[in-house]
């Protein structure tokens, strides 16, 4: 279950591996309070790594966007799946190796930084293939890359995310392209991004720290990735995970800590007191399971509400084998709560 920490997380850990969308910002705006909380974490001595599965943008572009949102970031603190993919190829290929790019400028820049030569035509006789999301990817580039993969060239994918956020809602992500190439070629790539460990390993190598903490809003990438890399994690409720998803999390995907937002970095964490076989209490809140429904009474902090609700719901799930009903509950600070620009 959730773990206790007697000291603030920014003291217990020296590096935060921060997901971006849903944690630091939502779309074009900062999550409310995120710039202030990250500034406080820095002052407390915590290193910050801004870790993204998006391979389309170079770190400098990401850092510029974060700075516009009021978060002071050096591009060396931004680590992308393109960089992790380039590192995997550099570890396997001699300097100067020509790598065919099914992607855009983010992958080109990352490969060049590792001493590899990005190309985008078969005539240039590439010796490996790397693929990653880019919104303006030409189908010709995909076709030629798939042919090279089918020929047996080493293939690294920046990530396998099935969706990507857009202004009009989720769209098909790099994972859809990976599936298409894999289906044609009859092969699967080595994946660099979350939930696989290479992106976290690259982030630690670049930013430093010996006690890293993964901070994310997604179960399938952030929390699952922390588990695979044997790292502790903090799940924040400002992104895609809502109450319905929270109460149904299986044991193997549960985070180490839980918080409404990034303020959870700056406080100790308590575990609820068991008040019965399907009940718990924390900070003035009392949670019970009644006829398979989660019921909450009392008052207290938003973080304590989320924490005790999760703990009791998971206890019920583990014993009964099905999630509790939560349709009647209104979670404080739930998904869709207002965000503001911190420019």
C-alpha cells in the first residue's frame, strides 16, 4: 500500500523525475501552484529533471516553453525519449553510424549530439533505424523506414504511447506507428521511453542524484515505469488519473505516495489508520465501504481525502476482487479542476 514518510519528499529524495503534461502543465497552461512548488523544491536542494516521452521537440524548445510558464529551467534539465533512444543506439553503434529517422528534429538533434549521423533516405545506406512521434511525418519516410526494419536493421523506438495530447483531444501517438511498422516487418523495437527504464536511466545520468523519485499522473507510463526501474513514485491527481481509475489500480501499479498536486513534494506523508475491515481514517476524514460504495465523511485536507479514499478502496479491491462504486462522490481537486497560466 502507500508508504509513510516522516520528512518532506524533497528531503527524502534528491531528484524528482517529473512528467510534464498533467503534472507540470495541462496543455498551454501551468498546473496551478506548480511553478511555486518546483521553486520551493529547488530551494530545498532537490534536483529536477523534466522527463518527456515526446520525441518531437528538442530539449531547448521544451525548456523555453516551461520558462514561459514561470518555471526556470535549463535545457540540460530536460530529458526526452529521443535522447534516451539516441543513447541506446550510441551504445550499440560506432560513432558516425548512419541512422534512418522515422521522426523529426527532436531525433535528428539527439542523434547528432551522440555522434551519430541522422538520415532520411535509403540511398544514404543507413545501418540502424529510430522512430518517434512527429506531427508532420511524411508517409514516404514511414514506408522506407519500415522496409529497412524488415531488412533486419537494428530498430529503436522513442516510445510506444498509443495516444498523444492535442488541442482537440487525444490523438494517435507513436505507439500506433510502431504497431504499423512492427506488423509490416514482423519485428518489435527496443523501446527507450516510459514505461521502459532507459529514459529514467538517461535522466539520472544527465541531471544527477542518488535517490530519485518519479512524479507522474499516468499509471501506464509513469507509475508502471517507476516499477520497472525499481524507483519510488508519487502519483498526482492533476492529470489523466481520476477517482474512477484510482480505486481500480491493481497492486502491481500502485504508487509509493499519493498527492493532489506537486505540493505533495513538500510535506511528510502519513498512511491512514485502519478503522475496520473496509474503513479508514486520516486527518479528519472517515471512509467506509457500504454496499460496495465508497462513502466519505468528515473534513480535512485534499491530500488526506485522496490518500484515505485510495487506501480503503484498494483494501476492498484486494479482498473482494472488484472496485468500489464512486459515482456519487465529488472528489476535491478532481481532474478538470481549474488551472492557470503562470506566465
